[in-house]
């Protein structure tokens, strides 16, 4: 596995090769001065936020990540060191079922991970997709950036590459995620990924799948019993959680962006992807310009949520391009979300099942998060408003995101 010393040596050499692109403080303050006032996009918009670096923002599951990222930068670490160290906390946390170890699997029960990194000063990127057996895909993506002239390595090739660089091969499926997968298999006909998109009727399930329902139901209960170790309440909680994620699979991911005291920027996006996906499916997270984009002269953006929608509009790059034109981060995120809504004619009936969030920061230290909807609703009817994590010198905490549409009951 690459050492810290070798990484610093690489980054220093690469930076010298492409030239320093960080703007001076005066240029940073001058850039986009005409856009210092942001008009509210809706009553619940979070408003423009700004902080002196070091600064880190992340998706809502990234409070620990932003705290760690700022700690690394204050200790003299590079922005890429910072964001990768931050998301590693979440990748290694088995309680987060949307990222890394313990992530929800594909339809066969295999966990496949995607990740991308971008380093602003060297203008380089690395990514992996459909990676099995490695808990920290963000670190493998970084190795792609540092050790190759490629950008994206996928599938078995990514696994072989990781193993060759010393990454341990492990079973990524935890017992909790296995229970959820088995629970999903019980009702496969209604929630599989085969057939047309949301604009067409869902086809009947493949022949023979119904015969497996009783078997999977028994297996789920047995596994939950064993996992709870005689604790009936814990067993029931596990089964309830499994039923919820089986009925409404989360599209969780973690994106983390960082700005340091020299106004350099890096970013990372890492995920286990869409739960119960067809094996080999790749979303937006490892695609540079979709789930992540960094322009060291402008800013950075990332996304979480329904990856296919983000891919259609080249989401993260679109947000950064809007900022390049002078839009503050919040407005840039909302404008990108409008492109997604426009694909469905702004039809709320079609958009109601689409969950997309953008996160962005610029060279001036302005930052924001934005979502399509004012809140999400889980299978139990619990409402949750969109939030993102930030450490802007006040410690890691959650902040409310702006949103495009008010969700009506």
C-alpha cells in the first residue's frame, strides 16, 4: 500500500509538473465579487454560507468525515489526504449500509463498491467501480491516481489492482446487510431492477422467483434470530429495519470536499451503490464529472442519490461550471437540480421517487448543499429534511440544505 511519504513525493512532483494553479488570496476575494448576494430560491433555503479555510463539507452522513478532514489540514496535510482520511471513517463503519464495509449488496448478495478522487493542485483523478473485497475503495481510487495514467479501473481488474497494492481482500457483507438482502428476496417481484424505467410499467418477475419466497423468509428469520442471540426485541428491530430497506432501498453515498489555507481543493465520492442492483451496475460516484468534479481555480461539487439522474446531466461538472460563470454554490446546485426536473417536465408525480443531492464549495470559502425535495419520507412515513455536514471552524455539524420543490403530504 502506498506510504504517506511516497504520496507526498508524488503530489509534490506532479504539482511541479503541471504548475501551481492556486489563486492568491486577493484574486480569490475578487473572483465573483459581483455575486456576493444570493437571492433565496425558496423560503426554506439555507442561505449563503462562507468560512475561512480550512473548510470541509460532506453529505449528511459525513459529520465525522469533515471533522477529520479539517484536523488533517490543520496538521499540514494535503487536501487529498484530508478527504480520503475523512471518508475512510464511514467506509470502515459497518453501521453505515450505504458505503464500504457493510454496504447493501447487489441482487446476488455481493457488495460492489465505487469511488472517485480528484486532486485540485495536480488536476488529476482516479476511480474504481464494481470493486469487490476491499473495504476502502477511496484509497484504491487514490492509488489509481498516484500509480497509473488511467482514471477508472473496474470489476476484477480493480480488485486485482487493489490486491497488488497491498489492500486486504475481505468479505464486505455484514450479517445485518445479509438479513436485509434476504428480506428483499422475499418480495423480489416488486423491487428488482429488471425491466423499463419509471416511465413504463414494471414487468412481471422472472418465472420461478415466487417459489423462493418461503425459503428466503425462513432464512431471514433464522439469521435474525442467530444475530440477536436470544434478544427478541433486537431481533424484531433488525427485521423491521430489514423490511424498511428492502421496501425502499437507500441510495446513500458519501461525498466530501475540502479547501485548505492555500486555497487548494480536493474531493472524494465513495459508495456501495444502489442496493439490490444488477451486478456490474455503475452509478455516478466513480464517474468524473458526474458524482465528483474539482476545478482548483473555481471550486468543487459532488452528489448523492439516484446516480442515473446525475449521469444524465453530468451533475458535478455542471455545478462547477455554473460556479465558474459566477453563481454561488447554492444557486449552482439548484440550477443543476432544475435540469433533472426538466427531464420529467417538472412533473411532481414522476419526480417524487427521485432523490438527488448536490454539495458544492468555491475558492472563496462559500459552500452549500441542495436537494430536489424539501424532505424525504421513509416506508414508515417518517419525514426527514435534507442536510449536509460541514466543519467551517465551528466543529463538524449538520446544516439544512436548500431544496427545489416543497413535498406535499
